C-alpha cells in the first residue's frame, strides 16, 4: 500500500482512463496542479479531492489515510459538501471529519476572496494511535495516519527541517514533564538522529517507543534520561541490537490543563 496521501493520489489517477489533460478539463484544475500534488509532502486542497469524488467516485478517506470508506453520504445538490463515514474508532472518525470540515472552511474562505495561497502550506503525517512513552514503553497500536497542515515558512525558517522527514505522535506519561507534558503532540524529524544533549529524542527499544534525553557515554553506550528527576537514567549498551534513534523532537504542542 502507498505510504502517503500524495502517492495514493498518484496511484488513483493512474487507474483512470483519462489523461492528465482530460482530468484537468473535467475538474477545472490545471494539469500542472495535478502533477504537483503527486509529489510527497505537498498539501492537497480538499476541493480537489471533492472534485475527484464527484467526477470519478474517488475514495477520499483512502487517499488521505490508506483506509477504505465504509460508505459515503452527501446532501442533495451539485455544490454540496460530502460527509464520509470512516472505518476506524469513533474518536478517529471524529478527527477525520473535523479535518475535512476544517479544510472545507479554508476552501470556502478562499472562494470568498480571502488572501490564501495553498502553495504556502505543506503537511506531515500524524499517527493518532501511536504513542511514545515518557515512562514505561508503549507498543505502537496503529500505523494509520492523518495529514496535519503547517505553513512551509515554519519548516524552512523556524525549525529548519524538511516536512518530508517529519511526522507527529503523542507522548504518554510524566517522565518528560515539564519539557513535554503528558498528552503532548510531538513533531519528530527523522533526519536528525545524531545524539546531542538538550533536545528530546524518539527512540525504539524492541516494539516500544520512548521519548528521552540522550547522551553518549564512554565505551560507546547511550544514556537515556528523563526530564522528571523522579525517574532514574538508563544506560544502553553499545551491543544492544534492538535499539534505534528514530529522530529528534523539533516541536511540540499540548492542551492547557485549564481546558
């Protein structure tokens, strides 16, 4: 199965009998735009997906997540917005519905003449069912992802990372508090795996994911340390075969305790 919304979109377009020129004519969206959207990391305007659904019966949920939709419901009328029922848990259904509704609002705002350029945005996969533990390790439960949209400026000028190397997961536990409070969303850059003191890193030991501070120790080992001093540091032997530094945490977000 394709690994990103863009590659799944490309796979769907290849199944059509129409050429890119014909697709452009039918959708009113340029051939160049369709080619651009098949490149990984490019944000896909929800109106484009709705056009594919209306004209070719595209499964929007599959393009976005890789999961097939159970059924599709729509209001009557050619300009109505489509509501998709998804196959995952109620919490996941709500998240995807909210995501599409938010994207539709952005599209509507753009149609109303607001200054919004889709080229300003990009997206990274967010894994709502995969948890990094700040305490005891938690096994990744689900590898389905949702696209989370950021301004390109944020990647190029703020965190200086490539969106194609990044993904988001949730941290559980209090051992990285107050640096990363329980329930924080972590943005991880796979390209940054060189161990250094300061930032948090996402690491894998066996089937468990951890978010820890790392430092190299004499003899070639690695020390995993929690921000919360109630937790003791753990040294990983250089001979440990099932240990992997997945990436550096370059940004995080969390909900206020007052909400």
